[in-house]
């Protein structure tokens, strides 16, 4: 017996494994062992707490000692439905996290992967013939059990929980030949279905706005857009891209055989008791099809204007503009800046049983009560301009135009505003004064525009600081100079250090930055005379209350809602001449005394004169 024991290889210790991996020197190991005798703490945990090694290094070392694979749990590795196979209480008792199931094999993250009684119990509970244990730290397992357990999420019912025909999988015709037949066999397997379902469910839970599924030379890349920034989610194994894209296209009722042309699809579903709309878009690239899934979650829609981030002065100015009985109100900004949400908040303020509200959108992103919403369909001739003309014969009080894209739509919108309707619309410009120049470029006569327009809101979205890792910092001199805060040198600001709650970005959520241009008599006269954007801006500055997007953003940073660098990233600094001193044209256009805005008839009579 003693000879047999002497013949058995000695089990490696964690310290030796760390030294062999180069994560620790021999001197550091001896010092750590001395400290461990005093503290009584586990060596690996103590080294992680001291910052000598990270959790990934510790897991790798432990796994090599045990002769088993190890992993650090993260988003995208866990199928929530697999947890339900074991049950939340049993997972906590056994300290395990079922990760995913492939056929009859269940991969399970375990704090004690060599525990044969636990493996046998899991086999009996789940009915799986094979349990594949993977080492994970106990703290990592506890964290993900809290995150995924208790949701009662049936991932297989995830795509069929609302209306069956909306998510019915359309099988290809038997006459289809070639790769489509092979893809159907690949798609029919549970790994692809589970991967796509978990990717969608994780995106919804993380409040992502889009999922990007992109081909690469090494396989597939899946990214989420969270708070306006793309982040890597997972990289599936090579050779799965065609199957993944086919699965997504089947969900969206798209043609899986057509890979040469762009396609669009849509599906409606319920996840965790919430209504979700998915808009799917495909486009061919050199390496394969790229898919983008737009996630429209109604619970993320904040229609209360007070919740959007307006400063009190800007909010009051915007409300004054909306209270006028007729005229044109524009919301401007780049794609993804929250313009539609701002318009919906305006409609929420204006809608009532006494008013007829009609919208023309492409697409209709969210459905609102007491609002008649029309979907643009260019393929059959239902354009913005044509829908607008039809709406004018429907006795509307308030009209919302999803986007003014061309001269025809702009002209009909202006005419509607001049004939007694309140028209809300979006436009792509850099700032509020630039909206006037954009419409003039669309051949809208300045005298008509000056009569119709009531106000313009330009906006951006800035990421807000994560409350879980908020910390103090001091910006560089260059950043302070760019923000116009050179006099604030030495002042501390706030930013996020990065944690798991915010995906190590330091940001969680977004807030709006708004530049509100309320049309006063002086501004209206400048528009009538086709003044340049910088002249309008100079005139607005004479009021004292007007602030540009950059200035509004800096105030948000001073209030510790966002970092100074983030505000500078999403706003631009206007260096055009005339930003500080009034121009002669602006001074000449200044009325002798302030008063009420002139009526449409008064302005038009001046234009005629």
C-alpha cells in the first residue's frame, strides 16, 4: 500500500500552478503563503483581493490543478431555460449553474466539479444522459444565479408566447435545393435555436436597442448596442454563421434562400411579460449576410416629458411652443438621438378625446392610445407627402410627420401648419438654427417658413454615470478648455470607474441634451429675410436664456449626471463667426419693443409688402 501511494503523482497546488503560468513569481508566492498563515484565507481568493491576479487567471490555474476545464461566467454563456431544468433552490444548494443543453449533454458550471454525488443528482433531476462539469468560482456562480434564476423564463416559448401566427416558423418548400436544405437541418438543431433565443433574451434584459450579427473571417461576431455604443456579446464557433442568419430570417418571415439582396422582416413577441417588437434587416457583404435586429421594448419608452432630461427653462419653452394652436414644430438631430421619443412625449402631452391626432411614420415604432398612426409604404406609393395630403382631408387637429426627407413633404407640412394645424416633425440637422437653413435648401420660401414655424428643438443623447461605480476625477486642461471651463481648473467631476453592472463602461442609461429655439418676433423677422444660421444664433444669445447643445451638455456634467468627456463626444462646438457679437443684420431686425409673436396674417402681410 505504501509503495502504491509513493507511486501516485503528487497533486499540484494552486500556488505552483500560478508560478508555472507566470502569473506569480516564487518570491511573491512565499510572501503570499506567509500572509495566508496569518489571515487563514484561501490563497487564490487572497491574491485576487490584493489585485495580484484576476479571477480569470485564478480559474485557469484551479482548472489546470484539477485537470478540468474552467470558465468565468458572463452574458451569453448561459441559457436561462437550462437553470429551470434543475430549479433555483437546488442550484443554490448544490452551487451549480446549468449553462446550456446540447442534445442529451448538459454543461454545468460547478464550484466542486469533481463531486460525483452532485453529478449523479443532476443527471437524475434533468434526465440528461451526460453531465459535463466546468469549474467556476463560487462567487461567480452566486452572482449569476441571482441574475438569471427566478425569472420563470421558458426560452423555447420565448418566440411563441404572444400570437402563434406572428412567430410561426415557415418551413421552406420541398422544391428548394442546394444550401437551403442543409441550412434547414442545421437550424433545426437546438444549439442554434438556443443561441439565437438567448442572444435575444439577454439583449432585452440588458436594454439593448440593437443586435448586430456580423460575418468575419474567423466566424461570427454578435454585438449589442447599449446606451448608444456597440459592445461585443459573443463569438460563436466558426461555421455557424449561415445557420444563425437563417434562423433569424425564419423568425422574421424572410426568404432564407435569397442572400444577394437586402431584406426586412418583423416579429412580435413577449419576453418576461413584456411586449417586444423586433425589426430585422439583412444586407449582403463580402463575407456573408449581416443582420441587424432592432429591439422596440415598450417599457423603455418614456413618454412623460419631465423624464427626458429637459432643464426647467428648456421644458417651459418647449411647452409654450406646443401650446400654440397651429404652426410647425421641429425636432432635429442625427439618427438614434431620441427624436421620435421626444415627439411621442409631445403627443402624450397634447392627446385628448377632444382632439384628432394623426401620425405618419416609417416605421411605426410604438403604438399610442387616442392617436391614429399611419405606416409609410413606399413600395405601394404610400409616401409621407401622399399620406399628409390624405390626412388633411380627415379633419385633423394635430399631425406628426416621422421625418421630413424631401421638398414635397416639407412643402405639404408647411402648408398644413399655415392652414390651422399643429404639425410636429423631425429633421436631420446639427443644431436648432440649422433647421431653418435646411428647409430653405429644400426650396421652402423664407416668408412662408417664417409664418409657419413656431419652434425647433435640437437634441443629443449622453450616457449617464453608473451609480454602482461612480467616482471623482479631474479632467485634463485640454478637456476643460474644449468645454469652455478653463476657469474651473482644479475642480473635480464625476465618472464611472467600470463594473459588471455597466459592462465595465462606467455608464448606465442615457439622458437627453436639448437646445430649444423658440421663435420670437425678432427671430421670425430674421427668418423672413433669409438670415444665415449664425445670425439666428447670435440673435438667440441676446436673450440670455438660450444655450447651445455644448453648453447644455456641460451643465449636465457640472450636475454630475455625465462625464465631461462624454458630453464633448456627443456635442459639437460651433466656431462660426458672429457667435459672440450681434451682426448688423441682427441688430437691424431687432424690433423696437418686445411683445407677442405676430400672427400668421401679420407676418404674411409684411412679406407681401
